[in-house]
C-alpha cells in the first residue's frame, strides 16, 4: 500500500475517457505488461504519474495530468489497481492498470482526515475524524456490507503483509485489526447476506488519550506511544513493549519490512531500532535541522531522508553510515516506499528518483525520460536560506484549562502550551490523587473514579525535551449525579471567512439551568477543545483550526452547578477554509523578443483549504486570469516600468496579492567609445544598452556596411585619406538606436620608380630629357596618350594614392623589376591624375588591392 501525499488534479477530469497522455508502453494492449517490480511515482512540476520498473530503473508508462497541478493526492496501488483520492475535492477514483481506464469514482469529505488503503482485491476508506472504516469494492467503489465504527479521532488505517487493516484508537489506547469481506462475483452487487468487514483483533497498547503512531508490519503492527515513548509490536497475537529513551517525539513509516522497527526522532536526529521488546541499535543521522522523514528498513539497512537537503542516508545493521544518496539535492518532500522487492526513493519536486535493489545497489531514474511533455524541466529556484535556529526552552503553561463535572467524573480540557522551540511530547494532568499523561494532540481528558459532592481542582502542564513547563489550574468542580443531557445533535459549517459555525439544539438540564456548552474538535488521531458558548452555537475563529484538515465536533452541556453532560453525537465533518495566501516567489521579467511584453511566474499560493481555481494578474491597467503559475502580458509601452500584482482565487474569493516590478524591452542606446583607421577601413568601438532585449548591430559609411559584434565593427573597402562619418545602429524588438563617429582613413603613398639599365640607351631611359617614353609619366586618363600627359615624376618621388582604375597595359621591364599591369593609380599630382601601377610601388608591400576602384 502506498499512502504518501502527492499533488494532482481531480482524477475524473484528468483520466476519464483517456483524457491523459500515456507514453512508454502507450497503448492499452501493452498496458497489461505490468511489471511486478514496478511502482507509480509522482512528479509535481510535470503533473505526471510515472510507472518505474525496479528491475531496469526505467519509466515504462507515464500519465500526464493536464489541468490538475498541485492538488494533493493520496495514492494506493497493487499490481492491478491504482486508487487515487484527491484531497482538494475528496473524490476517490479507481484506475484499472490493465486498461489505464477509470473504472469508478466515489465522493468522500475533502481534506486531510480520510485515507484510502488497498491490498490485493481489498479496498478501504478510513475516515479518521468520524472513526468509520468502510470497505469498498475496488472495481466499482461501492460499499461492501456495513462499516466498522470506532470513536472519533482514530489513526492508522494501513494493511499489513497478510491483508489485515490496522487502526489505532488513541481515546481508548487500543489497536485493532479489520479483515475484509469477500467481494461479490459482480462488481457493485450486494455481498452475500451478513458479510461485512469485521474487527477481528483488539489489543491494549497504551493508556487512554496517549498520542499513537502506527506502522504495519509483514505480519501485525507496531504502535509508537509518543506520550510514554515506548513501542509496542503485535505479532501473531503476542504483544511486546520496548521502552525508549528520547527527548522529542518519534515517528514511524506507514509500513515496515522485516523484524526490526526504526523509530525516527527528528528533534534528536537519531534513529532507535527496536526488535521485539528491546532497543537493539541507535544511531545519529548526519546534518542539522528536524526535517527527517521516518527511516525505512530495507534489505538489512536503514534509509533515512533529510528533507532539508534532499539527501538519503543509508546505515547498516550496526548503525554505521555506509552510503549517501544525493536524492533531489534540494529541500522538499521525500517519499520512501518498499514495494515489490525494491526501495523506491521519490522526491516529487525533482526530475529524478532512485531505485534500491535487495543488494542495496542504487540506480537513478530519469522520470522525464524522452522529454515526454516537451522541453526541459522548469528552472529550479534557489533554495531559501536556512531558518534561524529558535531558542529552545521548557514549554509554557497550557492556556484556558477548564473542567466540567460529570457523574463521579470530570472532563478537563485546555488549549496548547507554547512549545518554546522544542516539540511538546505530552501533557500531564494531576488532581484528585490521580496523574494522567496524554498525547500532545489529545487536549481533553475524562477523569473517572471521583466522588460526587466533593470539590476537585486539576492542574495541567506540558513536557518537551527541555523538561516540564509550568502548570495551570482549572476551575474547581464538584461531581454530581444531576448532570444535563447532551445536545441531541450537532451540525458544523465551514465558512469562507475561515471560521467554523457549530450549532446544536438546547440540552435538557434535568432540573438545572444549562449555562454554557463546551465544544471539542476531533481530527485524525487528535482531540482538542474548540471553545465554549452560552448560546446554542459557537463560531470558532479563523485560524484556530488548520485549513484543509477535516474536523468533526462534539458538545457537552454544563449546568449552573458546574455539572457537564456526556458528549453529544459527532457532527458532520467539515474542512475549514478561507481565501488563499499570497503567491510566493513572484518574478516578472522582460520578454526580450517581444515589444511591450513581460513574463510573470510565481510559486503556487497556499490554498487555505480549498483548491485555487485561478490567478488574477494585473499590470499597467491590464488584467488577465490564468490557471497556471505563469503568463505573459503584452500590449504595454516600450521601456515601461510596470508593477505586477498577482492574487489567487478559491471558493472563498480572492486572496492577498503579491507584487513586483518589471520593465518592458526598450529601444537600444548606443555609445561610441573610440575609433581607428588604416588606409582602407575604419574600426569603431562602442557599447550598447540593449534595453532588456537582444540587440543586433551594424556600422555603415561611404556606402559600405559591417554587422555582427555589438562592441566593435570594422568597415572595409574605403578610400584612403578620406574623411568619413560612421553610423552605428543597434536594433531590437522595440526599435533602433544610433550613434555617429567621424574618422578619416589613412593616406596611402607610393614611390615613383624607374631605374636605368646597365647598357646603351638603357642607361638613360628614365631620364626626363630623353625623348619618347621614359617611365613615371603621369596622365589625366589611364592611357599613355601624349596629349593627355600632365607631367613626369622624378624617380623616388612620393605620391599620395587615392584609388585604382583599369587602363592600358604598361610593362616596366627591367626598369622596375619586370612589373607589368593594366592597373593605373590615381595620385595627387597637379590635382588627381593617373600613373601606371607598373611605375608606382605602393608603400607597405605594394598591394594594389588596398586601393578601392575609382
């Protein structure tokens, strides 16, 4: 049986008519291949159930839960059936794993207080508040026979390995086993006459009103008495008690495998191991804080999860730490379940889980394998800072200690004492020569054996790890046989403002006047006074009861003589609720690629007892309603500072808002920080304020453009020695920003070159007075036309070059190293005129390609 809390939506809506996404095996034909070593694991961020094969440590089937995020869900499973209970709606649904179809649904009261249990073909719904254990046919979810009834406020409700359902009754100090009736041949049909589930065994395990915690065994049950710090095991009809020495309350896993029972005391960070009637081992869990989940026994080891760090520690039978499993690596709940010869470790808020086999080999499971839902897991917010360690001291005095006399009895009740940093382990009630120790969650006690006509006063004090706190006395009471009748009935109504209205008809005072009524609230495994009223109704203030938890109420009538009646019948069950709390972790950010748009996301609001139906998001006068925890808001101005407000809405109405600010993307701003040049290019350096967007950048001048980097750009192909103005442009979704920079290219010079030869006429070819062609001649056109000659440059003359142009082929032969070209160079000579490149050697390597074309 699996009974951990997970987060999910209304089951009928998420699975009915196959409105879920099934992956892995996929089709119903393959769904029957349900591996024995498998377990269904929940993923909160993906709203998804994944069936993990323990042998392969892989997911073979996954079910998406669209629209059902962050509802709490109880899950019970066998190889054939999966039963789900939505805590927010109370609906119970049965899923046939052979077909992955819903077979039936049935309603229960919403909230904490009802649980489901499943073993083979036996299914039960346990209403701990009302004390009702009802068998259901898992195929149709119809009742089987009559329910088993207990006093209100029971705890437990899980199967042992033999198929017995164990329930503890704190008010009686007992634990009992229930066996299931045989199912009818046809689902939903009436069972054979007289067949109903039966209470088959009952054992006294504690004093009445002690606080009890239950863990079922392979055969039998273990009951931790948190008040007396002892563990009682019941196996094969034999009861064994082991006394423990602890300074803080302990806890048990819902199910324990093997002969040894680990008791985890989170306040000490210790695990006490009990076998039969003795504590056989004790060890300390590394780390700090009190967020330890109950240690689980598996394959000769003990596994304990630290929910502060997401780490799981493994200890051998001698209590030595032998392995540290990383787990989720961040704070959050951890689910440890032994099932089908494997231990499954599941952090619901993580994308990974672990499977431990019977040789203690650990393998990691990727619950999001194959990117079933698309994309990566949502970004994980950084963990919150660790809370400051509170000062620890003895508890304070209980509040509002009151007593009401009965017939040779008195009823004492009180409000909780301040724990002062250490969890209260028990309360001690003293008076009339009696001493009673009761559980920390049992704040009402019936004291019997008193003498009518005598007056009694009772004192109550709390105990924690630091010792006994101060006592507070009750009012004096005198037991009498003249007690009023209890109210005949009680009704309760949870109201949207967080209050609970409890009403009853006037009681018969049996000759005395009823002056007040005392109301007691019962929840799963707990009772506490809710208040007193002189009228036939009581409004329990908002916040006094825990939102989302089931409560039922009983009322006693108190006469003017101080005599109190027996308790009334139990009221209907209610779940207190009010408007949600403000969303947390609200973040708003610029959407870089969309103008006038911001993205908003937040963590779910605490629903305060009713599911959040929507979130209302306001920004700059625009309002949108969403069911998810993220949205985008568009249509805003560019570069606008926006205040964003988000509030959650449930049945009670809109809750408190959370707010933050964001800025829409603005047009970029460019600042030029420098520039440089060579003969044919200009380089500009600059900075860009992208306005929260993603900018692209370019630089342009002289008809040339460069793009790319948003810090430096080089524009090439320019004319040497020319003044340019470079325009730098940055663009994003909101527009463009520009800046300019003036920068001249460097001038490029060449040397007019003609060197006379060694022989004959060659020796004077380059001389100016020689008739005919003699090198270094300059023309107004790129052609050697006498009529176009404008002069001659003496060899060695340095000429400023501007550009190049194709023209007549000129061969400088031996006079300039056999240089021959059709390129002519425009130079500064009597204005801008041309000299054959064959006669002009450009400085810096004579690279004609440095010059632009004229």
